[in-house]
């Protein structure tokens, strides 16, 4: 074949390919025209499956239009519906969310809360009644007593601070100083008997080594022959090589 024929044949093939591409572009299957696929569908990105078009949802082997109720809109997926702000789903409808006085919506779905100083009660926002010497807490729906006051029923009563007492870090409880202990809402001095001392808590006493508590006093520990005070100092134990027998230490 001469050069002229080859050139003409190549040009003819390019022209035929161009006509074919224009008439049948790649991926040109339109909804409802894909062989073997239902109306209002398109081929899936991968494989030989199919998907419903935006605004349609699959029911078995067909694509059915998503029914959007009043006050609703098509969701981002294109296959379900959502309710407008201040409406919520109720079956196949969108019903209005009624926001009471002193309330506000805080989500796109229309959920509501009460303003600070109010709380929910039976679908309404009721004012929080703050008594004297109290304040709204961080939630804005409850109150707490000021420092130096204690909540009793629905009031804040003054905490009486007796001699030897002080307020706790919370400001709502009574604590007693070192050497005192709480008794009947007051601070009483810790009475330390002879041979006793104030313990590390500062609110009770212990006996010195060799003595033990006996009601309100320190009684000497009687150590029998062949025995010694134990490490606590308020009891005794038999020496090595001896054993306890009827409250006596005898040889083993």
C-alpha cells in the first residue's frame, strides 16, 4: 500500500472513532435507560451494581421517590428526609416543637432548654426561686447557699461558729480546731487523762506506751514475768522461748 492510501485509511479510522465517541460517550447511561437497571437509578461506582438517584430510595428492585412531608427537607444522603428547625419527626410527619416562654432552641433539630434562672417542669420553664443568702449555681437551674450558710429544707440558715471552731473549705460545714471535736453542733475540748496525749487527728487522745485506754482514763499494763510490752505498747507478749498458758508465760 502506498503512503497516500495509508494516510487516507488512518484519517478515516480517526473520523469513525470520533463519531462513535460523540454518539456514545463513556458513562452516558441516563437514569432509567441503563440496561437491566430500574428507572431513576445509575451504575454504582464500582462493580456492576446500581444505585438510586438523589431523591430516591431503594425498595427491593425499584427506586421510589423519597416522600418529604410538610416542614421537611431532603437529607444530605439524598435517600432520607429531615425536619426543619423547630420541628421533629413523628412517624411520617414533622410536628412543630413548641418552645415555652423563657426557653430557647439549642440544636438544629429544635430541642430546647430554659433560660438561666428557669428549669423545665411539665413542658414549661418555671422560675427558680432563690432564697435569701443563696445564689444560682453554674447549671442555672438550681441554687446553693452562700459561704457561711447551710441548706435546710428550702432556706439557707447561718452556721453558728462556736469557740474552737471554723468553717470548712466549702464554707458550708463546721470544723473544729486542733484539740477540739464536734459534739452537738459545737466544738468541745478534748479532755486528756493522766498518762495520755492528743493523737495525730487532734480530735481524740491515746495512752502513752505501757498504758491502755479504760473508759476515760489510761490504765497501766500489768506485764507478767517472762513477758514484755508489744510494739503497740498497750499489750504484752511472752519472751522468746516461752509460751502463753492461762495468762502466764511458761517454758515450751
